[in-house]
C-alpha cells in the first residue's frame, strides 16, 4: 500500500515551524496541495508575521509542489473563515485539516493569570473548533474528510505548570469522540495525535541530547497515515523519537450495589473491585456506559434485559 495525496487539498495550522512545517512538507511531498497557515507569533502567541509560512511555501514550490500561505490567527473565527474561503477560491475543495497551531504560557495554577489560561484555551481548543467548523460542511457535502487534532501527554496524563495547556489538550479527545460519531456517515474520519518533539514549544525543557532524538520529522509519518484515505477514526496516536503507540480509554466492568449498600463506606471497601481491569472495555459511545449500568441493575433485580 502506497499512501498518496494527489489531488487532495490539505490545511495545516501552525505550519510555519516545527511539527506543522514537517507535516506540511510531508503532505506536499506525497502530492497534496497545502495551505500553510501560521499567525507568525512568538511561543506565547504575541506578535505576528507571515514570513515563516511564506518560507515553507517556498520550500514546497521549490520541490515542485503547490502551496499557499495564510496568516490567519486560528482563535479569530473571521480570519479562519477568510482562510478557508481563500482555499476554496483557489482549489475548490478541502480534504484534510491538520489542527496543529498552539501557544504556551506555562505557570503553576496558583500563579497563573486567568487571561493566560484563556489565551491558551482560545488557541488550542477554540482555534481547533474554528478551523474544524469552517471545513465541516465542505467535507460533509463531498462525503469525504480527514481531520486531525493535536493533543499532548500533558493533557492525557498531566504535567506540572501546564493547567491551561493540559485542559485544552485533554479537550481534543472529547471533541474527537463526538465528531467521529457525527461525521461517520459522511466518511469524515477524526483522529488525535499526541506528539512529543523538539520544537520552539519545547526548547529549554529538555537537555540537547534528548531534543536531538525528538525530531518533528520522526512524527509526521503517523500524521500522514491518520489523514490518509485508509485512515482509521477515533484513534489517539502517540509519537516521539521514532516510537509510536496508542492511548486507549477503558472503563472497568465495575460492581452493582443494592440500595442498602450504596454508601461511601461500601464504595471504599470495594474500591479494588470497582477498579479491577478484568472485563474492562473501550466504550464507543456515552450510551454504552448507561446501558452497562442499566443491564447490571436489571440483572440484580431479576428484570428482563431492556432492548438496546
């Protein structure tokens, strides 16, 4: 199987540097027409220039590809809509969206100004929503779309000093889960990447010898798979330094407690049973959890199982 993107149009946000640049170059090298979106701000989101995006476009065109630059701030809905309109005016379609743009304003929660919390959420979460909303109807009308969200181990597992970033990155999983369901009938596949790489966002956080292993280019192959025609959907792919893994969310089978045992003391006494991984499952929708608990209660009371 050879993965190609000939005749596909891909939008990549935050594509002027680091991971986004690598993803844009990777898509273009395999035939995609690429919109290189970059606000051009500093790591904390201040400033702004299209210089970085223009350089990536120059790299793509020098290699024989097609690309255009746009300086949209993803947190600004009007700018995002204008970017998508410009894409449609030039190429008449959007097949792929890679949501990669981000900023950092790290501080402990105690010392963090809420303006910094909101700014990070605005770029990572609202920016992702703005871009996805802007292309959603285009993809739905064509019965084809590949959308990638960018999460982080900080959101999946936590990281000191990143309450704003972690909250926004964890939200990617919830957004993916819902849009995977809503987009399924129109072949819109939605996935999430949780990368760790040496970029402007991570410089200074690790020693140079470690950063040398964490190249953006070692992650991009996973991106290309997740936005390909053969892509899965509702996958959290973790990647870094050439390693690839999946994060999966499981729910334990749990226990049913009769009315007279529904006390905090019983829950404390049986917490090991509640937590047992035996029989755990990766649920596919919120309704499956409700159905599980109703079935447990019905069986305990000797009732007929409800129709699902």
